C-alpha cells in the first residue's frame, strides 16, 4: 500500500488556480441566495425560521466561538446546532470529531447535527450488478487526490435538470482545500478514456471515520464507480464507517442506513480518537478487484 505521511506543500501555481476556481460572481451569489432563501421558506422548513432568526440575533449580539453541543441541536430547523464563526482547520477538525459539520445555502454558515445520520458500514455496501459490469469494461480510471480543486468545483457546479442550489461556497471550498493541503480532506477522480474528468467526489477523514461531502457525475454512474473504489479502500484501511450525513436515494440504494444521533455520536467518539491517516492517498486496487468485492462475505 502506497502512502505518504508527510504534510503536503502547496505550490504557487496551485494557489493561482484556486483563486480562479474558487470565485463566485455577483450573479452567481445572487442566484445562490435567491434559491437558498426559497428553499428555506418551503412548507417543510418554514417552521424552523423563527428559531433560526433568534439564533442569528443572539450570535450577532454575543458571538460564541466555542463549538456547540451536537446533542442539543434544534428540532426545527432539524439539526441546527449553532453559527460558524471560526472555520480554520483546527476548528473544522474539532467539529468533525464531535459530529458537527458546516453548511448553509445562504446567510451565515451554520453547524449541523441532524437527528439521524446516514452511515455506511462497509460489510453492508451493495454493489449493483450493472455497476460491477461497468467497472469491468475498463472504460474508466480512478485516482485519489489528483485534482481536488477540480472535483470540489465540479461538485459545486450546475447539475442537469436541477436548480443550482449549492452550499459549496468559495468559503467552503477554501476551508476544505486547506484540509486537503494538511492531508485530511481527500478526493476521488474518475477519468474517461480520453483523460477527461468524468466524475468524482470529496470528503474529510478524521481518525477512523470518513465523511463524504459531495459527489458529481458527468457520465452515467461515474461517481458510483469512484465511490465504490473509495469504500473498498476505506474498508481495507480499517475505517469504521462512511458518514453520508443526510440520507439520499443513492445512498440508500448503496447500503447506507440511518442511525439516530445518540447512537452515531457513541460510535464516532472512539473512532475519532484513532490516529489520522495524513497525506495523499493512492489507489491500490484496480477496478476488476473492486468489481469482484463481496462486502460482508
């Protein structure tokens, strides 16, 4: 297994690329705010608006830079735990070790601790037969940590057939890029036969837990291919679970299950104290090996 434990250095040309990629025009910001506010005022979520406004008012008058208690998150909005004032790398890592994560489509960035967590225990992973066949066709190549900036930018990009509602703002991009430089955040990339980025995703690893942040596909099932390769490695490296945060149909189909907050925090506490696997990751199994994987057997 190839692994580089040294801290990563960040070249000047990489910084210039980030300055270009991690930029939001006024029109894009206006679109994000408009869609974010509309999303927050839907009938399903509008009941939580008064509590959110009260929390924002309190934090404006007396900002609390300490991380909130994840077990005391609000019922409405479900999982809202606090306002993010400090998004430096130490605070971000501390938050993940405590079961919190930052997210906001518009307005101040917020800490969240949802009442149920979507977790994948690797022996429960489901790999569809169609996906196994596609992986054996040798049409794609999967890498880790080769184009983190391109992946996070693509995750924030427009999705076909969907409103462009994203929480991956320039501030979020820079925070996770700092985590990537320090060896905590990781990306997976799926390259097609012409060498173009066809899918990918990224997440954050602390101790024995990996939290998936976002994925994207430009060709059918490419994010699933890369995600399956990632989970193969996480399982073989001894990670306890993959934290998908909130349940989605794709996650459910792949074997994720919802775990109540108290149970999740109890599972997280011991694995978050395990040694961190710092540095850039490398793929050590080809797609045929992963396609033959029988989780739980």
